[in-house]
C-alpha cells in the first residue's frame, strides 16, 4: 500500500469503463469532504456523442479531454487542496500528461477481469458508454508501471470496501491537507 499523504494530492481513479471509478471516488468524496470531479463531465460533447454511438475514442479525441483533467488537478494543487477525479487514464502517455508536474498525483488503478467488468456493464443503465467499447479500452490499457505513482486495487470487493482500503492505505481523514 502507499505511504500516508503529507502534502496536497489528487487521487486519479483510473481503469476501463465499468471498473467502479465513479462509485469509489464519490464515496471517498462524501467520507473525506474533498473536491470531486467526474472526469466524464470534462469530455467535449463530440467525445460523448462518439462513444454513445459505439465508436471508440482515438488519441486525438482524448487529448483535449486529458488537458481538462490535468487542468482540474492543477487547480486543486495550486489551491493547496486534495482532490479526487475519475479518468480512464488508459495509457502511460495519458498519465504522463495528467501528472505533468511530476508531483501531487497518485493513480488508483481499479483492476478487474474482463468477465467481471462485462457483467457490471450489462447491468448498468443510463450511461453513455455502451458495453461494446470495453474491448477497445482493454486493448488500449497499459497498466501502470512500478515507477509510476500508483496503487492497484482489485475490484472484487464492494465500492465501500475499496474506499475503506484506500482510506487506510493512505492514512486519510476528512479535511486533510
């Protein structure tokens, strides 16, 4: 597990669609009182439309979105705040952009089997991302390397249990800076 946080940090919840990024981050935001941004809300409308039609995003589609995610993170760090944001962050080059300062970011990689995630997607309703895009995301996924500021958490437990693991692992408490 990671070391306790000693300075403002933004936790980036990463992984493929259906891995539980939003559920876990939202629970932590409630428990900790930290600012939270749903990364999907930062997508340009054209990206949402493209995915809703069942078309995977290209790197060119993702760069403006990743810039917005990085900007949100930098705003938190500039304000001396912790924060939570969701972002698939599938490739190392994406994570390098998100963590362009080289400090203040920790990636929480929510990992699960294709079967587990596909079952979650089949049960999910009302989300713009169709289940048929899972395979394209898995094909793009580059798991974080040992030299990246990240932790890996298996998604088998409930979102509440995962949130508690993160709280304990980082030694987090409400309002902490």
